[in-house]
């Protein structure tokens, strides 16, 4: 089934939000809720990049280890990371040990600090308060014109691992669009 379905508590949710307790909590308490600060957006962007090719559940379950490894995703601290930090991260079994993604996380911190107005201001220029309302997961796009434009702008400023699909996942996670299905109890709760 790919439409909103009721969970054990009777609340209808997007079907992906019912597959594991971690997903229920993420779906209900975080996904689609507006994130308007640079640190919060940077964290979500990094986690979306680390997720590429993996299960989001894997990333959620390693999230606290990621936060510890990357200094709470404070871009100023991560931007100062050097070769010793990269080696420390590559040895950290609590996170995804992918050198290209680690290097991108550091490069993206530096790029975020150089963005005029900051990451949040840049991302929110692409918010879509009139995003379509979807009733079926099959209709939710992998990317949009806005996510292509956001990815292009971020890449222009030196960001890595941020194509249109990753940019759209960021937009969904941070409330720049409302992709909770129309039957979901969270649909419309956090319009951009």
C-alpha cells in the first residue's frame, strides 16, 4: 500500500513512517518540520549525503555517533578539520566510513560558511509553500525544478554530494516542501 495508513495508535501516516519505531518517531516529530538555522540544515544535508546508497534507517541509528564525530555538525568546527580528523573519522565504526562523504562533509562546512546570508537563507529561497499535495507515494517526485536549482546553487558555491535528489530529500526533511501524504496526520501541519 502506498497511501497513508493507520498505525497501531490509529493515526494515519505516510507508509514509510510505519516500518520501524525509529521511522515513526522521525516521521511524527521531525520530517517535514521547518528547520531554519544553519547548523540544523547543515546536519540534515550531511546526513542526506551519507545516506546516499544506504538505508535512511542506518543513518538514523548512527545519528548520535555522527553528531559526536562531527562536533554537533557545527560548520565552523567541521570546517577546521584536517587530515588527522579525516583519519579519526575513517576509524570511527559508529559512522559511515566513506572517505568521499567525509571529505564532502568537511568541504560543505567550509562552503556553508562562505555562503552569503548562510545555508538556511540560501535553502529557504527554494521553499515551495504551494507544493502539490500527494495522496500516493508513487506520485512523490525524486526531485523537482526547485531542488535542481538549489543543487546547482550549492554546487556553484563548492558543495559536494548534493545533486537534485539529495537537495529534494533535504527540502522534504527540513520542511521546505510538504510531502506528507494528504491522508497523513502530519500533512499540512508545517507548511513552508
